[in-house]
C-alpha cells in the first residue's frame, strides 16, 4: 500500500540522469550523460567480500560498458578489463551484458592490464 504514491513522489522529485547537469572531470572537462558518447565510469566504492574477492561499484557517467571491455584508468595510468557486470540489489547480484549512461552497477575483480606507454 502506498507504493504508487511513493513512486510518483520519486518521479516528481528526483530527475533522471539525462536531466541532471553534466559532471566535471578533475581536468575540468564536462562529462554529459550521453549513451552514445565516449565510455566513462566513476568507481565510488570497493568492497572485499570473503570467498568472492574485490567487488567494485561504479556509475556509468557516459557511453555504454559491456562485459569484457577494456578501459583506461586515468588514476593509475593502466588498462583494466571488466570481466563480469552486475546490478546489485542488497545481497543479490544479477548478471547483465551491458550498462548504459546513468546506470549503477558492479564488477568482480577488475583485471589490471600492463601500464600504458606514451
């Protein structure tokens, strides 16, 4: 009871990711929430779970991310491969093939590739 009213309230108060103002990178570059743009992720939390390993939660800032995709980590100047993608709801993780701009997901054990040479 009241679920419809709650969802209506959330719809009226919380805008979608596309309607939000663009984020700004550390270099001052604007990152618009555009599913057809360049892929950009923001990892906001990493947990170490027993028997599973490192679980990293991220938001897709722009573009689209797919399982097995190789990305460049600007912080460590390394490449990383996303082996598996999940949408987490509490203790459960549901595997997905891809996530688009505005989605929040998680991945297990980011595989770090060799450093990028400039």
